C-alpha cells in the first residue's frame, strides 16, 4: 500500500468542500468526489472510511483553522470587550471566506444534533468555553458566563445567518455592545 | 376519486412527525409512512405530492399552531418586557411539547437555507417581525429593532438548544432581561 500524504488528503478535502457546497449530502457520489480531486475512488477510501468520514474530516480541518486564527487574534488584545470582538470577528471572517462551510455545518449539525463524537461539537464547545472565559473577567461582572456565552454566540449566529446583507463592518461591534450593555437604551442608571 | 378529509391528512402528518423524529429524511420510506398512518401509499400521494411536500405540510401545521398560541398569549399582557417573555415562552413551550420538531426544523432549514418558499421561512420571519414590533415600543428605545429581534431569537435558540438541562423555569425571563439590560452588570451610568 502506498504512503498516505497530507497533500493528497488536502486535495480530497478541498474537492469535497466544493461538492458539498452545491449538492445535498446524499446527492454527492464518491465517483464525483474522486473525479473532482483527480484521484481514484480507491484512493479516497484509503484516506476516509466513507462519505460521512470525509465530511467530518472536512469539518475537522476547518475547525483547526478557525481555532488557530482565534488564538492569533486574541494574542493582540487585552480588554475583554475587544477580545469578544476579536473572537467573533474571527468566526465571522472565517465563514465569509468559506461561505460553503456555514451551510455545511448547518447540515452536519442537523444530521447528528446529539452525537458527542460529531466533529464540530467539541469545536462549538471550545468556542463557547473561550467566550465564557472572557465573559468571566471581573471587570464585566457577568452573572452566568456560560449561559451568556451561548446567548452571545446565538445572537451572532442569527444576525450573520438571517440579517440584512451586506452586513456592515461595524456589525460585530454592535452585537457585542448590545449584548454587554443591553438593547434597551433606557435602563435605569445603576441597575 | 374519494374526498380528501382533514382527519386523514392529520393522521398522515402525525405519523410522519413520529418517523422523521427518529430517522433521517432520506431513510424514511413512503411505505413506512403509510403503514404508520394506517393508510395505503396511494392515499398519501392524494394528500401530498411527495415526501418533501409531506415534510413541509408537517412544518406548516406546526407553524400555524405556534403562531395561534403566540396570539393567544400576547392578548393577555401589556408591558413590552412581559410581551417578549410571553412570545419566547410560547416558542419554548412548543418545542418542549413537540421535541422532535426542533430537530426536524434544523434538518429542513439545513436542507434549503436560502429557499424562500420553504415552509418555515415565512414563520421565522413573522416571528422575528412580531418580536421587532414589540422591541420598537418607545419605552424600550431599542436602536435597531429588526437586528435586535434576530439577536434575541438567536440567543434564545442557542440557550434552548445547547444550554444545561434541565432548563430552569426562569430561563426565558433571564434571557429577556440580559438581552434588554445587558450581560455586563457594570455598565457605566448614562451610557
């Protein structure tokens, strides 16, 4: 058996990303994946157990990239609010640069909502954990950082997914600010 | 051709809801749907064009129920904050009472994220529109009610979908309060 190489694996993953972006999961055939990646079908099976495994490999690769980008950006900022903006902007930029992945994740998440081994679940949790850690900063005094992190990520998701296009460059700042200080402007002072 | 009846349609929809709850869309066979509904396969095709049409009919029925419940609850309250709690509680209760529908909606939404004719899209928009109308109440002074409505619904979705179980009865109130007045307790006075 020939050696597996990172280059070939990446070529298969890239081809899969293109196909899954325009076809439903069950419509994508291994033959088409092989043709798009310019490898034999047998080669794909040496790297991936089946179509679902390939799908998950694609997600795992994306997950690694986004978390590395988050780390890089967080290294540059100090204030909690700026950190929240940086981590959300990383997610936002990632999905803008890889538009097909947003749809892909919806699909995979929908396929196995409660499967703890699902490739994206640990990433989603790690992302929420990092946001919660920032929210636990004493200067913010957030009552329940774990729930608040879910709220912030959910708010961001919905605006990104269903908000008016084009999204303004200030959108991430607005979401973070609204989330931290409230949508209602007339909060009683000191409350 | 025999007359179509609301009873038979509802029996088919109920059977479909049970099957789609435990099987993936492409795994559900019309034969099994017919057996579960105790009708012939031909009967199903007199009510629904195909499996996707049946799926959408199921979603449309759910949509009608949830919007009627929202109307009923909103009739009882006056204050904007209480209205927001009532509308989110209606959604929350609906998905708790019909747990399979939450997963179903994820799946259908993932299948056709940009299809404007998709049965749930107008419901999601109508729901967001109603929340935005409440947020536009002058007493709250929300800057951008449409975006704020998306944020609130996204926050609620994420907490409902990924929050710690069991969800506390106060959860809806907490989400609304955090959203309106901010997650950070130490907002500068007058900001």
